[in-house]
C-alpha cells in the first residue's frame, strides 16, 4: 500500500478512531496519543492491510486493544475530565440549562462507563459512530443477532439507570 492509498483508506477514519479512544480513555491528550500510535502501527504494517476485508474494522480493533492496554497499565492515571459544553452544542443556553446538560451528560457517561466492555463498545459503535450491524460484526466478530441483543441490553441498562437517578432526585 502506498502513501496515496493509505491517505484515502485510513486517514478518513481518524475522527471515529479518536472518539473511540476518548470513549475508553476519557482524556483528550491520551486519546490523541493513542490515535497517533494507531496510525503509526497501521502505517508500519501497511503492506498487510490489503489482506483485511475492512481496514476500518481492523483500525477500530487496534484502537480498542491499545486503549484497553493503556487502561490496564499501571502508568495510566484515570482523570475525570469536565464535560465539554461545546461538544453538547449548548453554548447559547442559560447557565442553569448548561449545568443541567452537563449533569445529564456526566450521568450518561457514568452509566455508559459502568456497562460491561462489549456493551460499551457496541453502544458506542452503533449509536455514536453510526456503524452498521455488519460493520460492527467485522470489528467484534460477533453475529448480528448477538450484537442486537447486546445493544438492546446496553440501551435498556442506560435508560433504567438514567430514569432511576432522575426519578429518585425528583422525589426528594
């Protein structure tokens, strides 16, 4: 694979890979570093990339594995970043609304983080990155039926947790 093919096939996936890394690592700088490592690894192994059915699916797997390695390593210190309001598109909202959005976003993040790893990954790939079931099947190796079941359970778990917290707070 030459530079032109690499640029056309791999570089367009950078945004998705970055968001996936940020989902796992919860830190912009760590996600950027991981993305660079992924791109370097893909470039180094560019001759083997053509043997994969989906280069993007392989890139997602590499990103996921690197993130999990970083999370497992003792050197990685978990830092909880503040919710970035510009990501939520609420810069023009009142301070009260901004706080409410930030609280909801923090709660959603907490609920998603509490999901088992396969549920978290599939929920992110489907609902955030908008992958098709077939693309998720290539990334995870699971069948489409399994993906649908896992996704349904993940959504139900997040919805139940969100409603439980909000109903509890509304009752007091």
